C-alpha cells in the first residue's frame, strides 16, 4: 500500500514538532485526555488543542468525546505506514550502497 503525498506530508509535518512528538510518545502508552496530554507541556490549553488538531488532521491520532472529556488515541496503523515508507527507501539505499561497494571492490587492485 502506497501512502499518498498529501498524507505523507501531513504526517511528517505533525511529527516535526517536539511537543507533538511528546504527545505521540505519551499516547504510545495508551489513550489520554486533553488535560493529561497538556499537563507536562509549558503552553496554554488552546495551543495544546491546536497541536492535537494537527495530529488528528494528519491521521496519527483519533479522538472521542464522552461528556465533557475528549480522549485521544494513537493510530498505530498510521505509524506502520510511515515505517513501511521509510523501510522501502532504506532498502533502496542499501541496495545502491551494496552495488557501490561491489563496484569499488572490483576496481581495487588489492582485492
């Protein structure tokens, strides 16, 4: 499955901020309310909400509201898509480097 460019850009943008990465780390432990996610951060609640909106728009998290409490949950499958995308590129780079090593070894008179 290939990730479309817009989704990929949104996920990388969401992960480009250290506060959002911290929220992702926290959500890796399990679902959390907005207040739980905001507690360790030195920012106002509206700013936290903007960060959570970026994460939700990227598809990395989902939220559900029960009464007055909004709870966020990590979407592991989206991280797996990113991991697959990175893995595909890494495999290509490794193949290219292996070919370069082979070529250099063939040209090296010491071999």
